[in-house]
C-alpha cells in the first residue's frame, strides 16, 4: 500500500527538485516562513519520522496560510501565500495518507483536501494537486468500478426537453448560421463584432451525448466548488457558498431538501482545470484559434431552471456553448448603452440596473427605446457574444453551458482593423 500510495501522491523518493521551495519568494514571505515550509516538507517526505508530527506541522502551516489569505481583500493577497496554501495542502495530503493508510475513505478525503488546496491556492510543483487528484480518483474507480454510463437512480427525474408551451415567444431573432467557414465567421462576425448563433458547430462534442447531472456527479461529485445562492447576483440576499458538486446537484438541481426551491448557480467557474477529465468531452471551437487565441478562458455554468444572469457585458469575445438544457438569451448591442442604465462606476458598472423581463419604466423610462435580439439556446448551439455586447440570460430548464472567453490576436488576424 505504501508504494501505491506514494505513486498516487506523486512522491518520488530522493528527488527533492520536484518540490523545490524556490517557487516561494523570501522577500515577500520572510525567511522564517520559508524555513517553516522547509521543515514541514522535510517531515512530510521523511517516511521514517513520525507521521503525526508531519501531519501537525502541515496542518499548522495550512492554517497560517489560510489566515493570511483571509486578511484584507482576497484580490490583494500576494500570490506567494496562495502557493504556500497549495503546497501545504499537498503536504497535508501526504502526511494524512501516512496516518490513515488503512481508512476506507483515505483517498476520497485526500481528493477533498487537494481540491480545496487547488481551489484556494491554485497549484504548485507542476500541477501536483491536480495530478494527485486524478491519480486518487482513478484508484478509487479501479477499486469500486463506480464509473459507468449507468442510468440515473430511479428517484431522479430524467431531464426533460422544454414543453413548447413554456417557451418564451421570440420577436427579434439573433441571426443564426450553420457551420460557416472559419474566414466567414472572422470577417462577418468577429471583426464586425456582430453576434450570431452558430448551429451544428459542436456536434462532435461527446458531452452532448454523455453529460447529465448524474454523469457530472460520477466524474467530479466530490469536488468543492463556489456556488452562487440567490436568483441573481444583483439581489440583496445573494451570497456565495462552497459545497461539493454532489451536494449542489442534490439540493439545487434535484431540489432535494430544498422546500423553498431556492435557486443556486455554479456560475463562471473554471471547473475544467479543477476536473480536467471533463475536457475530454469538449473542445474549443476552431473559430477561436483562427481568430488568434489558442488559450481561451473556459468556464462552466451549471444550474437548475430559473437561474438569471442579469443584463451585463464582458470585455472579451465569448462563445457560449450550450451542452444541456435550454436558455433564453437577450442581447443589446453597445450602441444601446444610453438606454440601459448601467450601475454607477465601481464593481457593477458593467451591469444594468434594469430588471430586463420586468422593467420599472417609471425609474428607467428610456429602457423602452432599447432595441434587442433574442434566442432560445438549445443543446448544440453556440452563441457568439462580442466584447461589450450586453447580455441577459435565464435558464428554462436544468442547464449546463461552457463559455470560452477569447482575445483578439495581438499580432496577426485583427491588426488591420
Ligand atoms: O449563461 C449564463 O448564465 C451567463 C453567461 C455569461 O454571462 C457569459 O458567458 O459571459
């Protein structure tokens, strides 16, 4: 078990370069903190010393880093503290294994530990947290043969397509185009910043066939994610909570033990670097690389019927790819901004104050003049949203979308604009 455990945890005997602490800046952290990290690392990796001491040391270091991450504003915490948190999480995982080798839950506990380390600290040492998680999950699966394309449990309602009677009626349809040439998309939409729905451009994604709440649970149900609780992020009672994907699915997708049917949204979360196995089922549409960006930001948007992304815009080009369920989308071009009442400069100045589907015209009279386009996205549709195009999105059923935010090429394709 020891040898297998070391392999899963990416512990390589006698090769300290894999865990070199020169990733930490002594000028920021101070020499005593670096010395403490080194002591903890040595205790962690020396399997002949007491595993309890190694565990205590790594827990103390983790707690210290946690306190540093939580003093002041999250965004202003120096990245070195994130690295300490990530490194200490891995050290704790190794010593936890040493102390609990015989526990039946040791590997799922370690997945949770490393997952939290990755979520809060990013990763260190060539992605050691994600590598450990993948190895541990593979090991758990080989032990329990849990992963299968089995049908959802009987208590779980199958995903339904939206009833025709529940579809909002659409007046001004966003233009749609089926499998355009790469250069046509670039010339007619990307360069002109003109929104469009691309049809049949993600037909080869295995996700379209495979993904369901149960499949997501099987692949990454134990992973901890930040969930937005509340109907929309502009509401006063809106808040965020960390929970496992499994708990999110039970409470907010299937509404189990959620008598008030509270809405929650796993929104704009980079689930794909947290659970890279999901990437095997999707692929950035070729149009993105053709337009000059081969490393788009990928985010997951997973939620029940009724999630609302209030009217807002983003600075980057966006492909919003619909994998599961339906979403109502409304777009207003940048030229309509004068009718949209953005919040005052500050955190929400890219967000309109108007409740799009129920506007208070006495407070926002000019909103009536704003012209817009609409669409109901279905699985397999890609919505191209240009930068600074206002978008409002409401899910009409349980829904999973993947967004790719991308930039214009710095040198080539768009330099002649
Ligand atoms: O799908 C959603 O709810 C919002 C998506 C969005 O705002 C985005 O991709 O920028």
